[in-house]
């Protein structure tokens, strides 16, 4: 299948207007200490199929089918894989976890259709919440790490990627690379030093929410994916 074309967004850094990101000009000065971009992996999300008629014993046409393994990027902590099982025993469970040095699993709660995982280090924490119910498949990743000067790249589900720059407790968008079939809305909260990005795909009924905020030497990132009910067919 050919790759979906992307479009590049060159974001001008201005200090007025509702833009995706905003930052005042600054003197170059010494080069900032740059941390490596966060390791990221796109979370595979289902896409709609054409309508069809169900047969006895098969799922209803409007039932969401997400069965399988889903890798979730835990940012600087590593990689987490969850397994989703459908049917009468629908559940989501942790199937694999690969942590970077310095990170450890602090807490895990599995309650059939919901999974909550907490990862911690000496100076950071990452909370992951996965839910499969009410004809939705949701993933929430909350990252709280030191706000070291440099660039950080995050993958926006299946929508593309965003790169933010942190400098002196300020965060701004450096680059936004989004696939053509996604709509983008952005907001800059100026004095709050917060970047908000919302992306939607009407055809696949998916949405991605990204928020980054720097302050008090901390960088907080919230990355959520939302997929609503998907029609399926039966051969």
C-alpha cells in the first residue's frame, strides 16, 4: 500500500496571535545541551470497513474490533505492549514491557477493559492508561520529566510527529509533520508556555490530543489517542 503523503508545517515563532506555537526572539548564545529525541512508535489503530451483514455467532456490525497486540511508546522510559481480547471476555492486559536503564515499574492495575501502568525514575514519571469499552479505544500517556534544554520528538498516533524545543523553561513547536488526511488545530497559551495540538481524522474516526507545558524545571506532556466505533464486515 503506498504511503500516505505528508505535509510539512514551517511554524513561524511570533509573540502574537493564536498559533500552534509562539516564542519571542532570543540571542543565539551558547548552544543548548540537547537531549536525544524520545523513542517513539506509532500505535496501530483500526480503520473503518464497508458495511455488511453479520452472520450468526459473529460480532455485530457496529462492534469495535481491536483484538491484538498494541505497542505504546513510553517516551524516555521505553516501550510497553498491551494485548486486547474481544468478545464476551473483552479485556486489555500488559503483555510486554521494555524499560530503559534508570526506569522501573512502580504500579500496574488491570481491570478487564482498563489498564493503568506507572513507570518511574529518580527524577521522572510516566503514567499509561488504556481503555477499551463503550465502542471506544483510548490510550493516555502522561509524561513528567526534567525540562532540559533541547528538542523532543513525539509521534502523534497515526497522524504524524511533532518536535518541540525546550529552552529556559519555555516550550515551543519546532516542527509539525502531519499526514494529509488529518485536520489540525493548534493553540498557544503564551504566558503559560503551553502548546496544545488537536488532530482529527473524520474518515477513520480518530483523534489525537497533544499538550506540552514547561515550568519550574519540569516538562509535562500529555498524549491521548481516541478511536470511536468502527464498522466491520463479514465475508
